[in-house]
C-alpha cells in the first residue's frame, strides 16, 4: 500500500482519544505507516496494527507485542495502557478496517474485480489472474481472503502500480455480500453460480441467490455484472450492463464442442480451440466466467487460449496428484452438494478413462441446516450412480452418505465409516490399493487434507 498519514487514518475511521480527554489521539498528528496488519506475529517496522476481536481471539492482548516489533500505531476498541505509543480508539476495529479499506480503494486508480458464488470463486480468480497478469499489473486476494477481514486486507495490500485487483466475496449469512461490495466498489462483479450452500444461515436457495446478487449494489455506475445464465433472478441497480456466461449457446460467453479429457478439457470459444488443464465440467464454466472478465480488459480469445494452457491446479480444489501408482483427486478445501456432484463426475470420468478402481473419501457437508440429512442422502445416491467401488466416510453426517449409497447401489459397494480424519488416516493402509483413483472431499471441519498427506506418505 502507499505510505499513509496516521492523522488521515484517524479522521477516516473517526478515532477518538483514549479516556475521552478531548485531545487528538496521541501522536496522531505526526507520523505515517506503510502497511496494515491484524496479526501481531507478522508485524514489521512501520506497520499499523488493528486489534481485532473474535470468538477465539482478542488482538488487544498483543498490543505491546505489536509495538515491540515496530508498529507505529494501533487501532483499538477499548482503553489500553501502552505508555508512549500511538493508540487510535474506535467503537469497532473490524468496521474501522473496512472503512479504511473503502477509502483507500476510492483513492487508488486500480480497477476492482469482485467474485462471489456458491462454488468456483477461487478458481475463477486464479484463472483471471493468470491470464490478465500476462498483460497487466494485477494483484489478487491472498489465499481465500473473502470476508470482512480478508477483503479489506486484500485491497490495502495493493499498490499504486497495480492496474487491477481481483477479490473474492464470501458469505454465510444475509447482508454480508452487500457490506463487502460497498467496501470493494467493483468495476466488474461476477456471480459464478447459486447452489445449496450455507443453508443453515440462509434457509433457502432463493435467499442465497438474493445474497449473491447483492454484489451489484456496490458496482460503480459504469460497472459490469457477469452472471451465470442459470441464475434466473436479475438484480436492479445503477450499473452499465449485465452479461452472461455458461456452456449454453444462449449465453453471451459460451463454449462449443466440449470434450472432457480426464485431467483437462478441450472446447471452442468463438472458433478458437481452448485446452483447459483443469479437470471436470465445472471448471469449464469457471473458465468461461474468467474469459468474460478478461474480455473486459481487452484480452482477445487467442490471448486467453494461449495463457490458460499453462494454468496450474488450485491447491485442494480438483487438484490431481500422483503418489507412486496412486492417483488422488484432492478436492478437500470445502464442500456443498453442487461441488460434491461435480467432484464425483470428475472421478467417474477419470475411472472411465483409466479403467481403475474408484475410491471416495467423503467428509461431512457443513452448514446445511434442516436439509442436512436429505442432502447427504442425495449424495449417497450420486455415489451409487457413479459406481464408486469403495466409500470411506469421515464424520457423523457422512455416515448418511454411506447408508444411502449402499441402499442405492446395485453392485458390490464396500463402505467404512470413521468418526474423524485421524481415525481414517490410521486405517487407510487397510483399504487403499496401488493404482486406485481416490477422490478426497469434504467441508473444512473434516480436515481431510490429513488423509491426503497420509496417502502421500504411504504411496510415494
């Protein structure tokens, strides 16, 4: 970020002096900072430290550590004894971080791309970043920084040299996207899709759709909204236009002559052949969404096709790994019914091509509310339809998948259920064989990355 005056920051976030003395916050009239940090462990000289609070942490406990490591000021929400240090007191430090990021975004000349959706956000971001960075100076979200803390940190991490900033907006409760898009003020907003996810917080798919579409509320007046054409709802707002993408010819950005090739796919866009080195049909739509973004910045389809050839898989998202003779489809970053189905389709296509045994290490799908049992049972039916031969489940809800799969299977399906990832790890050697193709997928609560590491240890 640019060097920023402490006094200007105090004004933007409406900081009050500690102890309500009526004076300007100590040292706020002098000095500046060059970075923002919310983690005292990573503080560097010249940083401004925001003392955030949460259910399991309180940054106020680490104020002295932050200053000892070189912080020049700290934003706090309660009185702190820190002699001789610059403290800016606000009502809510998380909101102050968002307010500062919104003002910083207004001051910068970069364009902002904001991406939301039930699945595919990170992959669309990574594809768009990979292509655009061939021609432009692009900054993207660090990891999946897509919430009320991560989004501001992404914006504040960009420098004046950057022309484009690509961000993700995530949500698990109503109103979150509207808050985040007001901070990001995107020039281009993307909704990848709408599927049952975080139903515990929303209650229905229609409510999820409205939440995702609220990204349009923050679009600048000349902004462009890019939607998956399967989304029937259309938002209202003061932005330039809506454009659509999908595999259907009725969309503005679409693909033709699609051919799935196990670890990748081939298709044509505007008569140009594109090879996408990412597995599964879902990634074709992700690529189309990214193409719709890139086209807004003058990228040609020839440029796009040339660039995507060199894409790397996104870690833990349909990531194909080879451990000796074992093939692992590592898709364990998160899970919902739509992404589960897509992953099973990839597994089925790989097995069809390789003629090897299909294995699924399946974790719970979290935050599905009252539909938890029904949607896990539906997943079991999908497992049987894909003729998975060995199903290992991790977690309580995943047991429903195992039972439903056994009930639906008209073939010899072997299943085994474990309470947690550690128990599964301790037993993998009994079940997994050389030359298996193993899909690993579940919500973050399952920590299924542990099973991927165990497979690597066993078969590499």
